[in-house]
């Protein structure tokens, strides 16, 4: 599973990161789904990366994607 370290708390790092997994590995899928749910619940945005390397926002975890970028929602002030 190729990925950058995931911050321990969704609000701690506040930097985008890529989450990847292999669809054939149930443990990786489970881990990725848990992180997806944790970060989206904390207000982060999730994007699938298409074959053309474009980002498309997703609202539900889909194990077939095998790669997502999670980006913190910018809080204005």
C-alpha cells in the first residue's frame, strides 16, 4: 500500500494526502474506508483520481477506486 503517513488526528496535519489501497486486500480496504470516514466526518473533502489524473469529488467510499486524495476544507476568517 503506497501512501504518505496519515496524520493521527484529522485536524492536526491540515495538509492534503493521498490514500491508496489494493482492492484485493480486505485489510487495506478496511483501513482505507475507516480513514475515509474519519476524515470526511471531520470536514475534509475526498477526491478520486481518474486515469487522466484528474480529481473528482466523492461522497461515499468505493473500494474499486484504489486511490483518493483527502484535502482539508479551508476555513476562512
